[in-house]
């Protein structure tokens, strides 16, 4: 089992920055990709960014490319999402998820497809709120 805990959310003005963190514990050796999702009230959960187990591959949704950066700290088993030039449309609850198969990551984060697969991702954090005004 894997446990995920997110932190770093908050309220910022448009153009501001936030850095989200997701710390994993438990059996994390073979959890495939770790990703960030977001969900606004009344909307579906959407993929934001994902990173491969060793950090060599990163995927970003078109809406955040050039503004968000996903990274990992292997020593702390932590994945970060650095968000810059935030927009009001970025307002959402942000969730960290783990054990995303690579083909799913491509569909979800690059193609915006396979949303139904989100329900099958086994590990999720509690979410952290990001509000941009």
C-alpha cells in the first residue's frame, strides 16, 4: 500500500505562484507514474502533470505547459508541482495520485483521454485547495 499526503495549497492573485508537495510512504518501489489532478466544483477531475518513477519522463496537460513543473525528491519520496503564472481557471482542488500505468499517463495527461481510467488509479491523497483570483 501507498499513502500520499499533499500540502502547499492556498490563495493567490492571478500571476502568482504556489508549490504543491506530495509525500509518499509505504510500498513505493513499483508504483509507476505519480500524477497531479485537479477538480473544480461541478467539473470532472482532470490530469495536470505526471512523472515517471525515476523522474526521467514528465507529462503536462496543454493548459499548464510552460507554467507548471513537476519534479521529485527521491530522498524524501516527495513529488512537487511548481505552479507559476497562475490563472483563475487553475482554481481547483488538487490531488496527488500514484501507480498510474505509463499508457494511461499518456492518454490522460497528453491526450486528455481515458478519463474513466482515473477511477482505477489506486492511491490518492486528500487534496489541497488552490484558489486564484
